[in-house]
């Protein structure tokens, strides 16, 4: 089949779906309308599906053979952001926005499902379409995988629309694509008192500031300079009045690295620094490292399959190399179990005001870039069915 030609014939379908999803975004674990619409489209294609993790959906398209089994995954949730664009299809749900492009991910995967279902007699494999909830909450993938319905996958492909890359390009490089993503809460417990008499108190703001500063030594003095390490404290809450030293301060932050060994060591290193700093200034602490998803790492063999998929569907000139980036993606859990690929699909066109980063309240994408993503899903399936037979 001529994949790109078929995808281009469905451009209006892809764009209209993306715009509908964009108008009605829903937060993690609340994607009820979204899931209903996905399932309605799958019914039209005659692809049976199973509901998983509440708002998740796994659809199965059987070709001429039961194996190999190829997984294609997208995420479906939006972010708690007030949209600030002037798009005619801007969000109708106050304070919620598809600012991470998941609206386009769903449109691309449904377009791929449509094309593959119309050509199922050409498939020498089984395809599982995975519509995953709660990627932004970082726990949707594990809930979907707990279903056991993906235990027999031979390979899996995921992607992200990517405003760092120009529209028309796609990166399928091997190795790390996203860092691990850890999240932490720190409570510094001091002793309250009068702001004019700090010697009688233990100031949690002062101690907390020392903790924030000390944690930066991890990247500069405790890790290999060749390793990517990010330790960012992003919230710091304390106090009520300008003359009261509060009893406690609460901090939250995130931790990123590509190195799996270092990922396991970082919580202990961080707590050691917190403990030592608090002891030095007579404070105590509470520490909760509550999420720690692994790095997203593309398998080298699957990267090569992906490269051929791009060449055969979109064209070699559209391939672009791009290093891994310190984002977090729970697609990493699929890749821990199954060899696969995570692609970056360029969507940046400054002349169309498609230049804002993911999670921006002004984020938008070049809609033609979705054709590349949909074509990649289809062509990866065709290439992979030959490799994993």
C-alpha cells in the first residue's frame, strides 16, 4: 500500500478529530467523553476493543496471522492549564487544555487504525491500538499494563508531537529519548517564633533555602559530568505574616537522569543531603520520593526498523537526529517489557504561530505534521511484521 497517499486522503478526518478532542479536553482519569469518542470511531472501523483502567482502551485488529503482535500507543489526557490561544476550536472546558498535543496523538492513532482496518487483508500480523489514560499523572501506563492484555507484544511504538523540531521532520534515534522522572515532597520542620527574635526559633525558610542550594551539588559534585542530572525544587511554601517565623516549610521538586543506575541512587543521595543540612541548622524533616518512572529508551533494532519506516512512507529527507531530552514519559514502562521505539514528530512552524513549547498555554501545532505521525504508525506496522515474524 502507498501509506502516505492513504494518510493524505484522510487529512480532513485527522484534522477534524484533533480539533474536536482539543475543544473538549479532560484531565487524567477523567477522560470519559474522550474515551467514548475513541470507542465510537473504533466501532465504525469494526475493530473490537476492551476497556481498561477505566478510561483506557485496547483495540485489536487481526490480520492474516496472529503473530507478530505489534502495539501502537497514544496518550489521551489533557493538562490543568487555561488556554490562551485564539483558535476557533479552543478549549471549551475552563482551566483544561490539550497543551501537550495528546489531541493530535489520538487523531494520528485513530487515522492509522482507520487505514489499517481498511487494508487488514494486507496485514501479516495482529495490531493492538493502545489509547492510554493519565500519562500526565505518570501512572496510566502501569494501570494499562496490569490488565495483562499487552503481555504478548513483540514490539511497541509510541510518539510525541514535538515543537523543538520543524514540521515535516521526525526523529527515531536509538537510545535514551526521555530521562527518568522522579518527584519528591520535602517538609522542613523548625520552631516557630517572632521574626525579630530569630535566635529563639528555628527558621524553616532559612534551612529550606540551604537545602535547595545544597541539592544543586548533586549535579556539580556528586555525579559524572557526562551524565545528565537535573534536580529542581519547583515549589516552596511557608509562612503567613512578615513578622512570624513559621514552624515548617513544604517544598516539592523533580529529578531527571538518563542513567538507570544513578536513577536508583538519587533518592538516597537527596535524603542524605536533606538530613545533613537539617541537622546542621537544628531542624528535622520529612521526605517522600513518590514517583520515579524509568528513562524512555528506544531499542536499537526497532530504531532501524523505524528509520526504514520513515524512508518508505515519508521520505529519507524527513529523518532528523535529535538527542534525548529531560522530559518524562510513562511509555518507558512499555519499553522496559517490550522492544520498541519512541518517535519525536516535528510540528514547529513559527510563521503559523506554532512555536510555543509543550505545556504552554499558547501551544499549537502544524496540523500537517500529524500526517507524518499517522503514516509512521502504519508503516512501522508493515515493517515490523516482517522483522518479528
